[in-house]
C-alpha cells in the first residue's frame, strides 16, 4: 500500500500504537523527529501533511494567514507549576518575588508551557510579565530563538536573545538570570546542582489543587494539517482523529490492565499507588480528545494567549479547529 499521507508526531504512550502497527491509518506513514521543534518545523516547511504542533505556534500562524487548521487531538498535556526554576542564591521564595526579575524562556517568548505558567501566575498571584526582562535561547545547548515561528510580544515587554554561546541552564546556574520558565527540566537540576531549585518544591500538591479547583489539565499540543488538504479529502480529518483516538485509548487501557500486575510493566516502584490515587481524582478518561470535554481548557489557553499579547485578538474555540470535528 503506497503511503501518500505523511504524519509526523512524537512517540508517546498516546501514539505508540500508530508506530507499532496496532492502529493503522490508510495510506499513511507515521514518523517522528529527534526533537519536537523538528516535528513542528516539518509542518511549516511543507514536509508533513499532518503533524503535531505546539498550540501557541498554531495560533501565531493564524494571525499571519498560514494555511493550517487544527484537529482536536492533544498528544501532550502537562501540569506546569513544576516548570519554573530559580537560582538558589536569589531571594525568590514565592511567585510574588518574581516581579522585576530576569527570566529565561526556551526558544521563544511564550512557548506553550510559558503561556500556561504566566497565565496561572497572573490569575492566581498577580504576576505581570511586563515587570520582567525576558531572555530567550537554548536550554542546555546554545541556539537562537526558533526560526519557524513568529515572535510577537507587547511593546512594554522586554525580550532579548541569550548571548551567543550561552545556554539558559548556564545563565540560571550562574545567577545571570534569576528564574526560568521551561518545557524541559534543566540539566544542572538533573545533575543535582545546588545552584538551581524549583520555585514550587511542592508542585505536585499545587498542581492537584489547581486541577481540583479548575478541572484544567493543560493542553500543550494539537494536530494540524493544511486546510486545503482537508478540503480536497473530505473525511480525512475524521479518519485521522479516529486513528489517534484509538491509539490513545489503547495506551490508556494498558495502564488499566497493568494495574492487575501492580504496574509490573514499569521499572518505577509504586506506580500502582500513583495510578490508584489518580483514579480517585481524575475521570475515567483522564486524557480526552475532542472539543466538548476540552472546551474550558482550550478557552482558558486562548484567553491567556491574547492577554499576553501573543494573539492579535482573542480567538474562539470553534474558530481554530476544523469545522468537521466541532461535534466531537
């Protein structure tokens, strides 16, 4: 069977069945890239027909007439109180102390985790990004700001690139930036550096409390495809959605089946206790796809994106997803 549909996504337990063949999408090849920016770039460069795409990068493309449309498939969701790191010798002890600080952000001002973190801090702690100086660059290796996306920010927000040859991890460890909003855990923290600590050491308790109060499990990424492709191939969006949904459901069932064996399929001890605790807190489908179950989460992100000056206007949920799947 000839593969004429190029699908590019990360390898997760939500997508594993698409890679190992348990779920098939007709006439499609499903591949990945070494990094997520490379996955995103494949779509922008026309090297993918359907691809995982950061939600902020998708919304930025809409402001500039890019030809993509989103499908309500969400391969990556993460709570983000854990994504804020600070220099240990700073006097930052809580979110109220972030005012006036120099803060790093990976790749772009307002990456998906950064939008969520800023929005949550603005809603709950009175944080104002305009009071800070922002440094954008590579996390653990030097790199310029992302070249595949636009870089909007309000005029009153100061954003600069990291110095050539410098990393955000290095700047944080040496105190040249005082905080870091990041998608990935910085290497010095993983290495046990005493110079880097989390803003919220009790992040799990805070994230669970946030979910209890808001019922928001933050969405990071969507699927996107060229609008004209979906118009030329009626039914394709629904086929892609169904395949990714089936793959996700198989991944979810693996956790449920593995509970009988105390999660023996995983090397990490006590994962069964974590699964049981989550089962008491989260709904049966704790990772829903589609519009209806996620409308309040998506609407919150769209509000944050506009409030932070990353969208020219506040988009509505029904505007940013393909009409074919608004009934999901």
